[in-house]
C-alpha cells in the first residue's frame, strides 16, 4: 500500500517539502504571467502606434487653418476652432494633412491631397 502523507492540521508546522512545492507552483505561474505580459506589451507597442494627430497637433492645425479663414465674430471663431479641433481628433485625419496645413502650404492643395490619400486607402481596403 502506498504511503500517504498526513494532511496539515492547524497549529502544526507545514512540511518543508510541501512548502517548496507550493513556491515552485507559484513561481511557475508568475513566470508564465510575466511571459504573457511581455508578449502582450510587445504586440501593443508594435501594432498600436498612433497614426492620427494628437491634441497638440490638432490645436496647431485649427490655428493655422483659421488664419486664412477669418470669422465675422469672436463667437463664430471660437465655434469654428472647437469644431476643427474636434474633427481633427475624431475623424481619420492624418499627420500629413496636419503637417501640410501647419507648414503654411496652400490649404486647398493640402485638402485635395488628403482626399486622394483617403480614397486610395479606401480602394485598398475594398480589394
């Protein structure tokens, strides 16, 4: 008959062997967790690079755009500014459009180039 080790009863010291086995199991679990977090972090860093402009870039974009499009009142200018920043952050504007406008290029040409890029991306996704 196989020798059975007695169950641990409260008040008695836990056997060293059992304690070591528990630590080994915990260590293996932590090692697996560490590996999984490392892989997830690598995938996140590689695949989630932000391609859209950020808040600071969108504010600069709106300021540059409104330099040439003067509003008739302060309220209208504030509303237009807020709308441009919001659109820049929520619509799929790209960094090239923002850099073109902020760089002082012809805004109409920047807008047309952007529309072409969007159309080319759309056609590429449909295939």
